[in-house]
C-alpha cells in the first residue's frame, strides 16, 4: 500500500510540475513584454534628457538601457524555440538578470558605484507579482544580482565613498527584507497553488470515479432484465427503467411515470393487491415474491413478481418504495402446463394400467393352479403395455433433448425413400382408418443432408397425427419441392390468395418473411408438406400446436401426451429448418417443414 501511495504522490507531483512549467512559460510572455516596454520608456526618457538637459545626460545610461532592451528581446525570441519551451527557468533568469545584472555591468563599465535600488525593487516586485511560482528561481536571481554587485565592486574597486557605512548597511537590510518578502509571498502562493492543484486533481478523480460508477449503475439500470422502480406511497411511479416499460407494454420509462399515477386502480387486476403490498411492507419493511396479475398498457393481462422495500427519512416516515419487478407470465403458464401434463399423464397411464389390473384380478379369482387366458385378452394386455412404453419413451426423449439437445447422425438422404418407409410402417393404421395415401415426392428430387431415423420420425408423427385426429376415409398427401428465395416469395403470395378465401381468422404462412432461412436468391431448400382433408384445426390451437405437452383439438379421444409435434419441431430445428401448420375448421390441415439441401446444409 505504501508503494502505491508513493507512486500516486510522485505521479501527482509530476503532473503539478508540468502545470507549473506551463504556468511559468505563460506568465513569462506578458512579463517580458512589460519589461521591454519599460526599457523602451527609459530609452525615450534618456533621449529626451540628451536633448533638453544635456548637462545631466550620461550616455552610459543610454547604452545600458539599450543593452537591457536587447537582452529582453532575446528572451522574447527564445520563448518560441524548443530551448525556451523545455527550459523556462533559464528564460526566467535571463529576464530577471537583463533588468538587474546588465544594469550592474553598464554602471561598472562607466566606473559608477551607484546602488540601483529602484531598478532592483521594480525587477523583484514585477517577477514576484507576475510569476509567483518557483521561489528558488527568485532567490537565485536575487543572489546572482547581489554577488554580481559585490564582485564587480571588489574587482573594479569602485568607490562607494558617498555612502556611509550606516547607509550601506541600511541598503542591504532593505534589500534583505524586500527579497525575503517577495520570496515568502512566492513560496506561500506556490504552496497554496500546490494544495489547490492537488485538491482539484482529487476532486476531478473523485468526479471521474463518480461518473464511472454512475455510468456503471446507469448501465445496470438501463439494461437490467428486471423492471426497476421507485413509487410514492400515494401510488405514483417516480422512476422506471426500460425493462419495466417493456413489462408494462410502454414505449419508454417516461410513459410509465406519466401514465401510471394510480397504481391501485390502473395496474392491478385485483385492486386489493395494492393494499396487501403496502401492508406487507409496513409489517416487515420489505416484500418478496409478491405475485399479482396486472394490466399492461394495451389492456392485456400478465403475471408479475415484486420485490421491494420502503425508504424512510430520519423520522421514520416513508419517502418512497423501491424494488424489482419480474414478468413471470411464462413461468405461470409453464406451471399451468405442468398441471395439463400431470393430468394427462395420470389419465393416459392410468387407463391401460387399470384395465390390465382389472383383467388380472378377475383371473386371480378363478380356482386352480393354472389359468387359461383368451388370446383377445392377451392382445389387449400387450397393446396396453406397448402404449405405456411409448408414453414413457416419449417422456425420456423429451427430457434428454431438453438437457443435451438432439444428437443427429446426418448423411445424404433420399426423401421419397423415407416417406415410403414411414407409410409402410403405418399401413395397418391407415387400413384401419380407411385412409387413402398419396406420395408425390419424386425420385429426381435432390438429396438432403439429414438424420434418416429422425426424419422418418417426423413423417411418421405427422401422418399418424392426421390419422388419429380425423374420421375414417381420410385423404393424405405428402409432397416436396425445391424452392429458392424468389419462388418462396411467389408461393407466399399465392398461398395468401388461396387461404384468404377460407374462413380463417389466424393462420401461419409456410415461412414468415422475417424468418426466411435463405441468404440469397441462389440458395435453395426443400419444402415438404403433409396435407389432409380432415376436420381442420382451430386458429388458436395452430398457434401453440408445436409447444410442449399441447395436445390436439381431439384431445379427449387422444391417448398421447402431446409430445409428437413438439418432437417434430425439435428435430426440424436441429436440422436448421422451420415447421408450421396452415388450417381452419372444416378445411383440412397442411403441415409443412423445410430442410436445406445437402450442399447448403448448416
């Protein structure tokens, strides 16, 4: 920690020194210009003295002033060079000594031992006022002047006779205190500046950290999957994040705060839930997993779960409530589906078991060690056991698919051969249903890259599903064709024209425009259809027909769990295709799915 602290101190000092050098360079420019103007006025004055008071005029003063002007002009030009930018301290000394040392040298050349008190005072005061940084430079410039003055007088033995010892000691005392005051003012100013600079840097750092933290939490607030809110005890939303707006069906958080001003009456389906929410928070300070039905902006109803707390002032009064809201509609639907499922499971597994148990108990009442079982009863027992096995296997397959996904063993597959194999296996069922089956899949159709077994299951499920849910005498047709993007669009328009003639309120086209599994017009696919002329399917059932544990329109007469079509969807999507249905009551049904050709498979 000490190393880190030292490193930060060194870094802060370095930054301050950079600022101080820049400040020194910036202040030197006006200081040199003022000194140049000052020297120029002295030159003008001396020239006037030469004209109007020639007896008092001394040319050495004119030469000295010209030398001072030349030195200052040199400093001004050096400021624009790389040397001046890199070493501003040297320019400071050049500026200072141009006003002081050059004057000393001029007086020495004239053999004059005068003490230029006014010049020194103006120089030291000017640089302390205009350039109040680097007090050591000020001290060096002052000592340099003093040493130069003493050295010149000692070397040249200039006469200071007109100054008594008392006056000379008073001059040096004056010079000492004047320089000390200038240096102390510069030192204290620089200390103040360093402290202010350090404080400002700390504030900037704190502000930056605050901005980073605010941006981080703002990002969390804006991008959170759960709704975040603050609401008043009176029932008005103060703040809301985009997720809450989406849950409530609003376009923006501002719409939430503007629209929902009476949560009790506008939001909850059961207004009593608001009072229960407030009572729970009042009792424990927080509320968790508070589930309610609410109205969305469009009037639809969804389930939400709230987790909130009360924020209070120092007196304990509630300022506002804040918390999280989660849309649990799907979870509620899943729970409900799990209950369509448990009921179906108990019903579908109970019947064959109960029938078999009845038969076995009847035979148990018969006397004798051996019991003869009629062949018809044996067939019934075998059928019941097979049905139970199929149901259990379907459950296991769905569970395995949910955990690790379907495992495909793909190869080039001839679709006509797969359809013929599925039809052959279902021939007894078709004979029993007196159904007519037509296979329009041609031999010259390009091969697809697919898992033969899984594809066989899709055709078998779709054909068996049609036979189970329709009356005897059904006509079944299986077809397939190669399509590309352009054809697909044409087919969709034709499909719309044909289907709009039927009394259908809701239908799905073979492939929605927004979900085209095609990258360009040259990419081809195969679209397969299984069509029947049966009783058809309700539009609201078409929407959820491929969901898990959803059984068909004839569910009361079905002995399945509603897994067949769900498995079909899993298989087709695993191959990279789409699946859907077009139907309406009394108009039959067309089940369709797409598969990529072998050369375009994913």
